C-alpha cells in the first residue's frame, strides 16, 4: 500500500507510522524534514511551498514504485506540506515499513533524495529580523535543491 499526499495541514509522524504499520513487519523507518530557524546566518521565520500538484503526486507514486523495485518494503507513505510551514514544523514526512530494518532504512534515504531531485515542489524561505514585523519588511528567497534533476547541467554543456 502506498500513500502519497500533499496538504496544507500540519503533518504528523504518528499518523505516518500508523499508516505503514503492519503486524508482519519488524521495522518502520521514517524521515521528517522540519523548518529550522536559520539558514546561512539569517533568521528564518517560515517556509512557503508551492507545487504542480498533479505532476508532484504522479512523481511521488513513481518513487514508491521504484522503492519496491529495489527493496522489499511493505507500506510506503510520503506526505509533503504545501503553503506556510512555521519553524519547528515538518515540511515532509516519509514512513516505510518492511520485514527487516535494512530495507526500510535504505528505502527512506533513497525516497527523500528522489523526492528532492524529481518532484516539482518549490520552497521559499522567509527571513525575519529588524523591521520584519507582520510581513512588511520581510525578505524571502526561492531555494533550489542541489539534487534537483532539471537544474543539473546536461552532459556536454
């Protein structure tokens, strides 16, 4: 069973773990990517995410299928938040169950790498500081994932 979801609602690691739990599995491995309060010496007040939702969900399903081709996993859940994500809250949660730990651990690592490289979700960091009250004076920057496939130079370029 695969679960892929884009939502503006807060994400829950407990919900993700329950979604992939199975009596015949001895392992549930997870990844939770959270908004940190700083980047490169700047105060981050929130992240904002946008997505090409239809394509993002399609790519997330393909990632699940690819995991099954490489590892013996039982259930896969990939949740990604859209809209505003305050400091300390999760932007992405991945949970994978398997009979043995190695399969789920390796699959989780591969899943987040693939998500960052292939899924059309864009992140904007919003910075605070002096004069940045209530949105006025805030600065922001759209961020690129270094892993993003469409940003890598083509061979021979």
